[in-house]
C-alpha cells in the first residue's frame, strides 16, 4: 500500500509534530508500506531555513526509507497571526500541487493548523482516494486560547464550518487524547467508530543514544555542576506560560535549585528581556539543540517542567515531552490541567500544580524534591511500556487500513 502523508513539520526540525510523524512513518516503512511525506523546507521555529537546505520550488530526498518531498512555502518566524496564516496557506497550496502527481492509495493529513488538512481533503476529492485526518490540536479553539482570535468573530465562525466539514469528509480521524474524541462525538456529532485514539509516546530505541558521561560534561560546561536542575525543553511560545514561571521562581529560596530553559519560539526574546529585570538569577536560557542531543539535556536534569497557560482548551492535551522525560526517569513538574494531570496522577510519576498559580507552583516545587525516586522509577517503567511509539504506530496503521 502507498501512503501519502502531509505535514508542515518534519526532521531535521525537532518539535513534537515532526518527531511523531517521522517515527510513525519510519515504522510503516519497516512494515512494508511505501510512504511519501510532503513537507516544507525545515525552518521551525525561527523562520530560518536550516543549514544545507534552500527554500525552493521542489526537492526530493529519502530519509530512513521514507520518500520526502519538500515544497516551497512562505517562511516566517513562529509568531504573528497573519504572517503564520500566509505560511500555512502557502504550504497547503504547494503541497496540494505536489501531491497531485504522487501515486497513492490513501492520504493522511495532520494538524494542528488545518490548512494542511484542507490540502488533504482537496487532494482526496480530485484523486478519488480516501483521506485520514490526524488531529493533534483543536483548531480554531486553540487559537482563541492564546488570544490570537476571538470567539464569535467572523473568522472563527468560518473556521468552525471548515472544521466540521473536514471531520465529516475524512474516512477516519486520528486523535491524540480521549478528550479530543469526546469533543468530536459530543460537539461535532461524529460517529465514534471512525475515531481512533493514538496518543503520543516514545521510541524506546532512542534511549540507547543517551550517555550519562556526556550529560555530566555538558552540565559542567554550562556551569550547573552543583545544581539541582529543573529543565523546560521545548517551544517558548504564547501558550507555554514561561513568564509566569520566571516570575515565580524568584520566590524560591533554595540556591541550589536552577531552572534551565532550552528552545526557541515567539516569546523567547521577550522572556530574555524580562529576565534581565529579575534580581535572582536562578535560571539559564539556551537555544534549541539538535534532536540527537535533547536526551543528553534531559539526562543532566533532575526534574522536567511541563507548563501551559491556564485555559480550558489545554485540558484536552497531553504534551509529548512527558513521555521522553518519563522514559529517562525524570519526575514531571506539571502545570497542565485535565488529561495530562490525570495521566501523571494515574501512574504517580510527578507533581502537578495549578497553571499560573504561584502558591500552587511553589508548593509543587517543594514536593517534587522529596519524591520517592525508587517508587517513581517503577511507576515510570510501567507507564512507558504502554506508550511505546512502535506499538502505537503499528496499531494506528491497522486502524487506518481496516
């Protein structure tokens, strides 16, 4: 079977969508499927094309047996609502043109931004092939959650109509949380039989790349050798509430506790400027690191911070970085409500706090330092067996082609 996958993020980009897509497609190739991915030239999140690439009309390469077609798109930094919309629409258009000439039996298009899904839907119509919609974020509601759009605006109402059409036209829908499935059934009136829940996870083979000695050297190099490190590794965007974290950690009296922020994003410069005003310097900012080095920084950390702003929309999400940190036995300091909190509590692998609540955050910081690490590691091992990316990818393709 030939599979055509549309995604605007793909390695060497290191964000969660790129990793999820690559690891699923890689497994499908192993299972004997012919997989073609149509994507952009790598540029996320800074809007700068990665070294070794050029934003041109068309390029084909092979990555781990996956046929990867890269198409031109309007490239911009991951900030500014209208410039990003132009980015998304341009990719939707060029991916549709390129995909029109690719032979395939089935089309998969992934969100969060569903202009990619629109390309998949149109391609399905013209090629008369079934298409699958993967929903990793609920557009347009998640745009409202970060303040980039208002409920009941003309744009919002229009996108809600488009959203419903995409759900109904898709042969099947893949979602990443149980909450998303509930939303589709109750709010969009979608038949539950065509919705499959395939959560994020971890490719366990990646753990063999970790090197404790290398991690210790990195920790020494960045001046944190005698510190207990709480790391945030990921996008520094509007949704992640890192200004709240910076303001709150000024009230931590333990001088050995240090916060490490690794990554780039729309809010990175604003955060760094804000941090210059703070009196206590119990934090360090680093730029994004290549995917193969992420595990080294997880390894040098004692705990993992995962945080989002307070919003009902984010009660439906489970950040993928949870699984990477749990796999490397790093307890989670979680500032996300809803399904993420339920997951952490179910397996007892971390401490949760109320998003954007300083007292709750400081209390959680105190508690996590006293966590029973022996019990935690047992719980973490149990959890990660249930979220093996290879098994998830296998189950997912079986659901799709059933």
